[in-house]
C-alpha cells in the first residue's frame, strides 16, 4: 500500500476512534466498532445557538482542511524536497474545505438536535457529520472509493468516484453486487479485491472494510475504502505467469536432457563395452592404438553428456556434491594420462607436480573434481599448439590450489571476461577448436558449489594460467610432507631434456621428494662427465635422458658409458619400441607417475615392465575374476538392448560367473519368483518392456516379505544419471545402481560386495 493509502486509513481510523470510540467488550480480532453518543446525565439542557454551531463548524472544518493539506504536504516532504504539487495541494484542500462549509451552510436546513444534548455532545455530532463529508471529498480528489453501508450491506452513502465508476448516480439502497462489483477471493477478513466494469474496461480495487456505529442512530454501519490497483495486479500476474513459464521451460529442458542423455548413453555403453572386449583379444600395436582412440573419444562424449546434465541441474538448483575421503594424486595422474595421447599427437608436453605438503588423501567430491580437471586441463591442451601444459598442486591453509598453465595463444581482457560464459570460446575463428564452449562454464559453477572459484590470468600471445581453488576436508593429524620429502633423499639426478613443462615437473617432483635435480643441455654434459663422479654439488647417481635428446645420446653413447652412473630413458608410450632400450638401465614413460619415478630412482624396478602393466590396465579394463576370489555367482541378467546384453553378459562370463538372460520384466519376475530358477544375484536394466523398473523392484521385495525369503541382491543398470532416478531405485529395493556406460571395475567391485551376503547365507 502506498504512503497515500496509509494516510487514508489513518484518517478514517482517527475519525472513528476520535469521535465514536471503541465498542465496549469487543474482541481484539473483530472489526473495530464505534460507541454511540448517548445523552450525559449531567449534560446542560439548553440548545446551542445557530451562531455558535455555525462558528464551531466553520473553524473545525477549516482546521480539518488545513490538517489534511498538511498531511499531504508531509507526504511530499517524506518523498523529497517541497514540490509545487504539494503547495498547490495544500491550498486546494483549504479552499475546498471553505467551499464545502459555505455551500452546506447556505443550502442545508438546520439539523434537528435532541434538546437534551450537552454542548460538547452537539459539537461532537456536528464534527462527525462534517468530517464524514470532508473524508468523502478527499477520497474523491484522490480517485478512491468511499462507501458507507448498513449492517445488511446496503449502501447508505457513496462518494462521487463510486457513482462515476459504477454508473449509478443514486446507489443508495443497493448492495455492492447489485451496483456491479465482483469480489475476488478474500485474502483475510478485512482485505479483498473488487472488480468494477467501467467504460474503460474492468478495474481492480483493493477493498478495506471497517465497522462503526452511527452516532445519530446508534446503528452498526460499514465504512469501506478502496484504491485502484489494476496496474499493480496486472504486473504481479505477469510476474507470476513469467515465473510459471520459466519453471515449465526449465522442467521441460531437464526432461529433454534426461531423455537425450538416456538415448546417448545406451549406444555409448555398447561402443565402450565392445571396445573393452576387443581390447582383450590379440592385437597389433596399430590396432591397439586405434582402440585407445575410440575409447578416449567415447569417454569424451560421456563427459559432454555429464556437462549438459550438470548445466541443467545447477540451473534448477538440484545440483548435489558427494564428498568423501579420496587420494588426490592418483586422480590427477589419471586425468593427465587420459589427455596425454591428445597432447603427444600435437607434439606438446603435459606434466604435473604436487607439493610436498599436500596430504595423501583429503575430503572432496572425486567425480566432480575429475570432471573439472578434465575440462580445464583438456581446454589448455586444446588451445596449445607449441610448448606444453603444466599442472601444479599446492595447499594453502585449508584451500587446495591447482594451477593449469599453458603456452597457448593467451587471451585479451575482453576474452577473459567472457571465457566462463556458457557456449563461449576465446580467440579468433582460426584459433577456436571444435566443442560446445560449455566446459569452463560448468567447471566454474561446480567450483562455486564446492565453495571455491575458477579464475584466469592471461596475456595475448603469452599463454594462460587457470587457477582452481576450493576448501577441502583435512584430518588434523594428517600431513603430506612427513614422509614425502624424504622419499628420494640421497638421489642426485642429471636431467638431459629440453626446457618445458615436462622437465620443470620432473625437476620439481624430485626436489619435492627430497632429492636433487639439475636440468642440463648437451653443452654442459661433457664438462660434467669430466668431473664425474664428484661434481660441485656432490656425487651424481642418475642420468635421465629425454627421448627428444636421443639422437645426440646414441651418437655419443660410448662417451656416456660411465660406470656408477645409472642411465634412465624417458619416452612417450607410443615411441617406446622405436629406440634401442638396451643402452639404458631403466625406463620411464611420460606422463610421469610419481610412484614410478620413486621406484626407478631407488632401484626397485627398471620401469618398463610395471608401466606396461599399467598401460594395459588402462586400455584393457578388466574385472577381478572370481577364480581369484573363489566366488562364482549364478546371475540373472535383465537387459532388452541386444548390444548391452551381449556386453554385460560377456563381462560377467569372462569373470567366471554363470549368466542367464531375460529381455523383459515379465520373464524376470517369473524366474525370480520361481524357487527352481531364482538366481543368487539379479542384474537388471531399469527400463525394459513389461512395466516400470521401480514398480517391479517394489513387487519383488513385497514377494520376498510375503514368503519369508531372504532379500535377493539386486544391481540396477540405468542410462539415466539423475540423482532422483538413483534414489527412486534404491527406495524401491535396489542394492546398488550403476550408470551406463558400465564400468567393468565398478561392476566387479559391486558384485564382490554383494556376494558376501550370498556366501554367508550359503
């Protein structure tokens, strides 16, 4: 309600309180009533003279006009400096008051006043009559409605505004509904909206009722005041319509993305699964490289689907983090290795180093952090054509800081300002790469959910540095540097390599682990060899040769055959078979894993054999065989997609499990509820012909309760990654939910955990 409307209410309330008083015994929550004027026992019996009545009425009315004008003038002061409108309003109201007084004094007949009224009671009665007329005049000037009605809700008096709007010049005796008013739903006992059909169209008024007692008759009456709020209500309705439309569009977008995600994940699961099965067959090196490319492209597509879904869930406020204690270093090294093939194809370096004070494990959401790292580091690789990408991790109090520095084209200030926008890519058309431009925007939003931020520092032509920072959960007793900074104590390493991200990361890692490392070039090598084994910095224990320095090394191989100096070859995985490795004591594969570096420099391994095993594990994801665990399960697989059915069945069969297949929920229920065909474990897709997956789960659990059967371990497979779908499946009775594409290692770990209950019952 505006300030002017508040003034109206105060004037009306003051009129009723000041001249009529409250009804005795009225409840606080009931409408206020006025007390009738009764003759006083001690009142004077003589009537007031007409001159006195005229004089009192005139002065009171003029005073009321001044007060009303002053009130409006005060409104002007409250809103700002004194205005011309305020001054004119004051003068107009004073003149109006005088005019009303003169007109009424000249035209009306003398009012009949009971002879037994005292002088003060005479004054109060005249004041009431004149104040009622003045209040109606003020409401007319403001364009508001003022109506007085009897207790049976028939109009006793209405101001000119009401008569004009309703087209009823004489509304006395009518109800408001008969006068054409339509009332909307009441918001409370005293406030409601009324609609009036005017020649200009339907208008909406905020309606307020106050009950009082007529001082001349003692009867209860209703005083109503209403203000035109048509524009306000229209604006509110437009805002509500816009809100509902936005919510509907957001929900529709979420449904569309969920459907698209489901439809994409199903064939993706088949592609990646068949890639996994094919990788377990005998292959040439060329074929293995092709499969690696297929797998990486498939995972990139999965990542894009995740980005789109995250973008949608963040927009509607349903995004959730799932923090748990996790080791950061293996996670980072895994992301670097996934992107290394792409970097090496472009001829650029990619490497990472972790500061000594970073603990081995911390509390964070590993899936989301992996997604952020993949987006930010992958973006750096995408836009870097020469040089490389260096990732450095540090801990500042309780904030983990990850720096991703590249030697790419860099950005202008304007490009930096919009690089975190949705579907934005910095650079010229020539520099932009294929992609949605969504990865950095999603990463920035996820980091805000972490309580952190993603920032960038860049200069055109000088590369960029993205800074990821967020708080992590740390144990008070856990510290990273208590053991890490002594792991390579005593190792003194010469690194023969070009300057760049890889050499910087290796040097920093060796120093972090307590060793000493010096980067050298070909020109320095001869001088160092002449002073071997003791140089200015002590005895050198190891020489690491980057494969890019191999031509010089092999041409000078005899000169480097120095006893006591172990020689280690650093090579890309795709180039490991192109060099004569027998000239070296050990080998390291880029990108470098910290544990591999420790093992080689401490003489525990030559490097290649363990690294080969790791590479094979990446390209040929396998699941732990039940022979190793001595647990073979009878599994019923419910899957209607033939490719995914063949894939999951092959995974389970290769692990030694017995697998039976059904392609709809009807067949699944028959086999589960039959004692002779009931499996030990059920693996089922959530969407198959014959019903709803959640409903079928609930039916199976209800059947078990009715017949007193032990609960069957159930693993649900779904292409819908929404948390709501996962929760629904778990509430319906599933023991675990795995999102497609099916990760064989996750499936193996899940079955291993569920099999314990099976064998405990057996």
